[in-house]
C-alpha cells in the first residue's frame, strides 16, 4: 500500500516559521520537483530574491496544481496572510479600482507566497515610497519567433556598448525564456511616461547600431520574425516582468538568472533551473548585489527622445 503524502513541512526563515502544506505535490513535471523543492530553492537564493523584490508592488503568478495546471494572476494579496506579510496599495485610475499587492521586505514573505502556490514573482519597477516614480529602467530583449538566441546575444552586446557610451551600468539576466533582460537603476524623479519615453529613445539607438538585428515596428505581426524587439513598453505603468531569481512556470523549472557580461558569449538559459542555480548562487553570490549603488539619470535619454520626436505614452499609442 502506497504511503500517505506528508501533510505539511515547517521551514525556519529567519525568526519566522512558515508552514508548507502538501509539500510533496509535484509542481514541475520534467524532473518531478515539488512545492517543497520550490520553497527550498527560494531559501537558497534568499538575499538575491529579496533584493530584486524589496519594497515593490508584486504580482504573484500562482499555480495551485503545479505548472501543468491553471495559472492564476494574483494582484491582490491572497486571504489568510499572516500579519507580518506586508502590502502596498496601488491604484488603477482607468478602472476606478485599487489593490493591496504583496510587498516583500523579508525572505519569509517569499516563502509564504510559495505556500500560496506562487511560482513567479512579477514586481513593479517602482517602490512603495512612491509607486508613481520608477527607480528601475528595464531593457527587455524579446526575440521574435524565428530569432536565434545567438542574435539576442549580439543585440545584448550593442546594448552594453550604448550603456557604456551614456555612462549607465546595466545588470543583465536571462528572462527564463528565450530572451534577455538588462536592468538599470535610475533616479526616482520621473513618472512612467517619461521612463518609457527614455527607454524608447534608447531602443531606437540600439536599432540604429544593430544593423538588421532589431525591428521596432509597432505591431508584432508586422515585424521581421528573425529579429529582436527591444521592448520599451515594459516600462509602462503596471507592466511587470519576472524578477531576478524568479522561477518561470514551465515543467523544467527554469530560473530568470543574473549573469555577468563576460558570460554572454557562452550562456545557455536552459541550464539555469531550480536544480542548478542554488550551487551557482553559493559560488558566485548575487551578481546584482551592487545594483542599488549604480544610479543613472535619464536626462540624456530624454534629450534623445526630444531629438527623435518620440510620443509620450499617453498620446494614443496602443499597447502591444
């Protein structure tokens, strides 16, 4: 007769104890990793995931039956949260609504979220002190269907060159899928519209220097399918992407993983999973550790936006 599954497991997280119910439930079918394996993964990269999420409104992507089942996009904090799990209010003026979203300030909140079946963490690029003023500019290299990862690498080299030219420090990571993300800390002086406009100006410069590797044509259906879209729209208000160290909800349990620029030529995003990243983290530490000290001003990019006569985000452009 088959043994019964373990009803719960208690994990010590700092001075908290977080109970993981149904710890043996398989969440990732490729290798059979469980809900408990997911929680232990987040413990293994604790400083890194907290740094990536700290004080940011965070959407939770939950998979109550594992990643082969239904995905739930959770803006509002699920009911039953312990009193120490913090939130931040965000407003949605277009709809006349608001939500209290998860706001991570300690690792126990991340582990509690995994108890609530959260696999992916999608934070805003602004923080609780002023949710309307982003402090993070996100460069999303989004490959079109026929674009090879080698082409994404080539565009990333151009991105690095442009960042160097303007005196900004970029912090790259794999997306967890087929693309790459580069984050830049910025002064929290501008609203989402200006940050998006600056990001658009940067993308235009990358397009100029990258020959035929980048296509910024607005509609996806009209883009060259072998190119990279530098998705400046990820800086629009309430647009979110997976944080550094977030797991992606696929059977292989891939991880959006920080990398060094000198790894770019050889990196294979498929190799970064909850089975491999803990050892990498133990060896290298958090490769984004210095991100909060490398703060950039967007003034030059906004001058480029004026030069290129780029529209503001609220001037009628659709969202992709």
